[in-house]
C-alpha cells in the first residue's frame, strides 16, 4: 500500500504543475497594461502642463504689448502730451513687433496695431490698440490677443 500512495501523490503534483504558468502570464499582461496606461497618462499630463504654461505666457505677452503701446501713446517724455502728439504716436506704434527676452516670456513675441478714429466734430480721438502674442512652437504653442481702447480730447 505504501508504494500506491507515492504514485498517487506524484500523479497529483504532475497535474498541478502547469497551473501557475497561465496565472503568471495573466499577471504580467495585466501589470503591463497598467504600466502602459500610467505612462500614457503621465505623458499627456506633461504636455497639458506645458500647454497651460505657454497659454498663460502668451496672455501676459499680449498684455505687455498692449501696455507698451499705451506707454508709447500717452507717456512721451520728449514732448508735451497733446491730441496731435498722441495721434502721431499711434501711427508710429502701429505694426510694431516686440520680441521678449525676459524670463517667463522668452520665446514670445507680440504684434501691435493701433488704429485711430475721431468723432464727427473732430474734437476727440479714439484709439484702439490690439496686441497679438505668440509663444512656443509646434504642438506646444499658443496665441492670445488683447484689445484696449482709449480716447483723448
């Protein structure tokens, strides 16, 4: 009877040997799937973060361009401020381009346009400044536009 028990035990072990191989393959496939998913999500998050930073920088570049144009229009220290002077300054700043080199706006540029209209009696000039900024390049780039208005009697 003793030899029959050994044969039966060895027979049971023989049938159970292949069970762990499919389980190990299944675990490896599932873990590989999770690793690929996490890598993809991490990559997308990195691109989204960079895009958000570029978008914010382009807004500030457009705002800086508009402020630069307002400064050129109304704060000329070389001559007294008058409507005629501001009209001339608007013409001078029209079609200007700024390229930023400071940290935070490096790689950004702003195109500035200034247009002037007058009222019917020609006693007041109205100025519209448009600053269109572009930051980044390729897939990670952004463009923003800021418009401001002012007038002078």
